[in-house]
């Protein structure tokens, strides 16, 4: 993404001091530039939002399978030892039961 970064600019709110002097006798951090005195740089929080949390893992990767007791008790993770699986036949619009393709 190099080249898309905005060059830092002196903060228009505080003039580059990083201080908010709008309250008499108090020196506050400028909330426009977060006290940095510049805006738009690569460290600007508004240009670098925190990464969104990763997608939840698929059911196949569910942490229950990391439990050795569960993994040992069920030899087939696809049919859960039923030996048969039921699915919806999209063409016939009926439930179809078939042998488990993994263990049968
Ligand atoms: Zn500022
Ligand atoms: Zn199976």
C-alpha cells in the first residue's frame, strides 16, 4: 500500500503544537491530532483503524476436536459414527440418506 499514505500535515486545530489551549489555565491534548501536532501521517489512528477480528473458524476446525477424549470417542467426524448421513437433494427436494462417504 506504499504510495497511498498521506503525508503528515500540521494539525489545523492546534497549529502543530499538539496542545488544546481552548480551556483557560489548562493544557489539554489536542483531540484532532492526538497530541502529535500533525494529522494524516501513517500513525494517524483515523487512517489506521484496528484490524477487524478474524473470521470464526469453520465447524470442521472447531476446538472440540482438539479435545483428545472427544476425538477418540468419535471415529468419524463427518457422520459422528452414525455411518449414514442425511442431506437435502436439491433436485428432488427430498431428504436423502446415504452411506457416510468418509467411513462407510
Ligand atoms: Zn492538533
Ligand atoms: Zn462417517
